[in-house]
C-alpha cells in the first residue's frame, strides 16, 4: 500500500494520475495547504521541502531495505513508481535518457513558470504587471518548446505514452484557465486532448475534487501559502 499525501493541484495530479495509470493500491492522505498541514512535523519528516505531493510506500522492493519508504518531489516520485510498476518507462537506454530530460525539464521549467504565472494571475494583489508579464512570457515559451517537440509525434518520448507525458500534462491542462489559449499551439492542444481522454487521467484529476477551492479563505491562510521564509520550517515554528 502507498500513502499519497495530496491536494488537488497540478502538482498533486501528476502523482494521482501515475498511481491510477499504474493500477497501484494507494490511500489518500489529504494535505490541506490552506490549513497549513504541509508544516506539520510528521509531514516534514516525509517532505522536508514542506510541499505536497509526497508518498510513503509501505511495501518497497527488498533493495530498499523493507522499511516504509518516503519519497518527496514529483519527479522522483514518478520515476520511482515507473520503476516499481515496470510501466510508462522505456527499456531503451536512449529513450530512458530522453525521459529524464523531459522529467527534469518539467520540474525546472514548465512547472515553476506555470506555478508563478498562476500565482500572479489568481492570487497576487496590487500592481504586479512586470511579474505577470515575465511569467506569462516564460509559460508561453515553455508551450513553444512542447509545440516543437510534439511536431509529427503523438507523445513526448518514443512511440508510447510515458511518464514524460504524465508529468508535463497537468500544467498544460490548466492553460486556458490561466488565460493562455492553445490556439497558437495545435500540437500541444491535440496532445492535451489525447491525454485527457485516458480514463486513468480522468480519475487522477477527479481525486479529491470536492476539496478544491478558490482563494484562501482567510488572511492567515494567505500568509501560510504566500509569505513563507526559513522561519516557517524551523523545528520550533508554531
């Protein structure tokens, strides 16, 4: 059994989709980021970056020592689940290399740029025109990278749907909701639709949909989400 520490966001969907695609048994452990669950000492012991998603595999392979295995960071989690299930990861060393490139690209480019754009579109107060322009431009650039990659191909790596598609797709799913239409990116739009048609993807996105909310419901919740410093994760922090 795998414990999935999760909240219904694009980063959370990466792992819920992967678990559904792999058919692995898991138990949902909600991490209410508005309530500050991500700063609980028990969660920090699993995810020292105080971010979900994270997992704990209670039945890892013997090579991992047999004890429950915590994993944080979505790229590491997806890589581990691909290894555990033997799915969505090509055996060819050349293609495996390409998978790693697109995993690292997502966690270093598309994800952070989309996340910052989402913040300034949906949550920031006041005049943040420069910041919004900066992150809109970077998100647009990332969509252009995907558009070129998907020219003449259905999937990001090789001939088959893979972990590379799973990790990148959630931050493209929300493009229109962030005010970025895909009209100029027909290859991306077609790929987005192909992935969205998969039943496991639909189940992964629907997981915990009743927990979704809009703006943080209090000033304290806003402070927890948007005003973090090193003091936030000190052992003696409130």
